[in-house]
């Protein structure tokens, strides 16, 4: 009878009810994976690495008996409601206080942790503050109230609608520097939703909490009025998963070694101990864990391993939050002018003439009516500009400075202010100055032969664009088609997908050139099988830009079977053998009329495996005078087997080409789209009898016929 009674109690605590806790984080992740299947393998690999790192950290901390130092994370709370004042400042602060207590293992109810779990109690020492400055460096209390016309926000796609002003929500504050928390009326009885580090765009990273489960006062309603819904969701933000592994069975796990296996979520506030089919012996399942679904009053702890996992995530995927200055209050001086940003020049410039453009901001209390702006390139002559106007406190202005001509190479532009409002002393000198690195190289000459054998990468004139500050193109000594070096991008190590990394060539001026061709060696492998269900692959794309990177023309894109040089899946770092390279070529002639250009080698990662490049050649070829004059050459005439039809330019209105015998019979045909990279069609007439043939060029609005002869 006792066992039967315990079984009934266990069932009561795990059957869902309408008013019980409901977190949408894992559902949102599954929605994301459904729309982007490549994310699943990224997530699996990330999970495996994180578990391995957590075990390593655990062992190290046990030996050294270290305690994590306190790190304070800036928080902005966006209250998005029809009446945002319904959530008071006091209520917001109560939630920050609850976060700080629970993440420091210092809540008053910590004594309620069962004795069996107390040795596992973890102390993250992650603390939280309401931001004191906005992304634009203006004062704030860290609370952003937005009035919306929407009655509620759906949980779909991690409640994306509440994260964008265009859909009735509030735009993110730079998620590199702030933990964004959106408070709203969440639909479908969800209490909260968070974004894991991987997969989500930067402008949707953060946590969403329904207003009745936020904080400990005001609109917070029992049993979710101890602030632990936010504690739970921030745990997801730092890579923690639900304690039962998000599957109703004993096979799934949360990836944490010191939490017991659990078959499903726990509701309400059950008596201790509570066992289930996965953990049948006392002390049973850890329903007191913050990552279960128990009521707030029964959520009491993170374990040591959970803390290690959160700190690893903070120190890696979320590391920029550790260095944010948004918790530091602004101290406005009477007169204070700052250079907030240098808009141009930045990175590589394509012309040896710079026109510095900067953002000047009045950081002082008094209106800014005059200031000197000084600027200097490297250790050259310092120039100055006398700005006058009328900037109110905390307002800014874009200022264009006089142009200058830099030499070739790497440079550093320094811009700083002085004498605000004719005062010799600036109230806060620390914000006066901004720097911008840039480089300029004269146009490269043809032919380019780049084998990456030097010790400097990128070579002079080349540029790397690492948009996500993660993996990118780098020099490799592991493999080469020729010589000892090549370049590689480590797609296997990527923690996200669809990440773009560019390598740009020097500028080439094709003036006077008839045609330009690109040749390069490539080696690539995949993690997934070509015979499996995977439909998203790493891609190599070749583009050109004729306006210094503002617009692009795509000339080549390969992924999956068309790119791979090793067909068998490789689950470790791919290093090609000498036979696992392929020589590819691209005709750049169609773009040379646009003028000077750069070639862009673009990697689009879907976390498959490494791509290598070597021996990049950009060469010119002269065009036959007759082809220049007529625009079309057919030959050889007479022909014996293969007939070549070559165009000076790609004929966009050519629909197809047919070859007919003297009886009017069609003996060969090709569509206009089958033209190759050399602007050429190739017809094989080896099996046709000798005699007269007619080549018909079928254009959209006319037909052109040319007679040829075939002889052996």
C-alpha cells in the first residue's frame, strides 16, 4: 500500500496542469532547428565539447579548491505592455535582487535544501546590475518601458516579436554588452523563454518573462513570485538544459554529471524524497533544482557542475558581458566633448585618399558650442579642425574632416578633442580619443601568383573579414598543394551555422585587358555523409566587388558534392593528402568593364569540415583580333571532330544553338545557358559524316546562320 501511495503522489507531481510552470526555451530551439537543420549537428558538437570542458574544469577546481571570482553582468529590462508602468521599478529591482541571491547561493531559504543535496550546492558568483548607461553612452536606470498595442506575445521563435520594435516590441540593446530581459504578457501560459548561445541572431539574444512571474512584488503572482522563473531562464541563457533532458524517458540527460537522471518535469512542491522510474532509490530526483518545473518556493539550487557549465559559457560564448562597462554610472562634467566613433576610414581602403568622418558627442552638462578636433595618421603631422555649433547635453554630430593621402601599408588614425567651449581643460579626458586602424595598398599587377608561403598572413594587400570574431581564414602548415603552406578555415569547430567569412584579394585594375581568369586549388571534406539526410553544407563562394565592398557579383558557389574533394565523411579535422586537391577556374572577364575589382573568397559555414585553398592565380589573356572585331568565332573551319563557338561576351539573349545538315535535320543542340567559363560552346561532330553543315544561333528576336564544312 505504501508503494502504491508513493506512486500516486509521484504521478500527481508530474502531470501537467494549465496553471503550472511552462518554459518555451527548448520548444523554441526545436523550431529553430526545424527551419535550419544544420543547427542540430552544431548543437550536438557544442554539447559534447561543453560536457568535456565541464568535467575538466571540475577536476581542476577539485584539486585547487578554487572559488569563482565575482563577475557582474549589466542588465536592461524592457517592459513591453499596454501599460508598462504596471511593472514598477521596485518590482524590477526585486528581480535583480533575487538573481543575485540565487546565483551567489545566498538566498534565505537555502537551508531548505535537503541534506542529501547540500554537498552539491554550487556558487556561481555571477551577479547582475541594472545598466547605468545606454549603448549610446547616455545615463539610464536600466529599465526601458515601451507601450505596445499588442495584448500578448506568442512564444513562437523564442518570442521574437517582443524583441523588435517593428513588431510591437522593443529592440535589443547590444547583446554583447547587456543581458536583455523582456517583460511582457506571454501567450499560451508560458512563463519564460530564453536563447541558448548558439543559433540565434544577436538582436534576439536574451530572456523573455511573463509579467506575472517576474520579480517578487507587484504583478508577480504566487506560486511564481520568488523571482525564480528568471533564475531558471538565465540558466538556459548560460547553456543549462532542463534537468530531465527534455524527453519523457530515462535515455535523455541534461549533460550534467552531478544531477540524477529524471524521467520528466516536476510540478508544484512535492515532499522530499521523490523518486521516479529513472531514479528509483532515495534521495531520488532533484526537484529542488532551478532547472526543474517546481514552484518557486521549492527551487533552491544549482549544482557545482551546473555552475561550472554556466561559468564556461560566460567565459567563452558570453565573454563580452564580463568586460562591459554598462554597470558604471556616467558622471557628467560641466564641459566634456568626446569622439564617439570614427566612421571612415576603417579596415582596407581602395583609394589613397582618406576623408575622416567622426561622431562628436557632447558628454557634458553645458551645451557644446565649440571644440577643437585634432587628428593624425601614425606619427605624422597633427591637423586640427575648429568645430562650432550648438549641441545639447548627450547629443552628437557627424563631422567631416579634411582629406589626406596616406602611403602604402598599415596605418592608425587618431582623433581627439580639446578645449570644449574654449575651456583649456576637458572635464573627462578618458573619452576624448578614438582610434581607427586602416590599410592602403596600390593596385596589384597581373599576374597574381599567391601560394601563401610567406610568414605574414594575410599577405600585403589582402584582407580578412571575420564578421563574427570566431573562426576565419588562417595560414596552415598542415597541408599544401605545392610548397609547405596553404590557407584553411576550420568549419568543423564552428559553434554556429551560416557564418560568413571573407578573404579579399588586392585591387586589380583591368584597364586595357581583354580577359581575366582566376585559378585556384581547393580541398574540402564533410562531417556528414553525402548519402544521408543532410541538406545544408559548407559552401565556398567566389565574388567580385568593384566598389570596395559595397556591392558584389557572385561568379561561383559550390557546396556538398560539388565542392568536396574527399567523398567519405571525416569526423575529425580534415587534412588533405596530395591527391585530395582540385584545380578550379573562373572567367572574370564579364566583370572587368566595371573597372578596378577585388576577388572575394567567401566561406559559408554549416559546421561540416575544413576547406583549404592554395595557389591562387589571377591572369590575363589576349583576345583574338577577329573575335574582338566580330564578337563571335566559329572554328576550326573546316572541322574534323570538335567545333568551338566562342563569344567575346556572354550573349544574354541567346536561347539555343543548333547544327543542321543539308537535309535540314538537327544533328546537335545546346541551350544558351550551357556556355562554359571561357564563353565557349563545344560541339562534338566526330560521328557525323563529312559535308556541309549550318550553325543556327537562335536569339530571342532573330536567328543567325553560319555555314561550316566537316572533313576528316
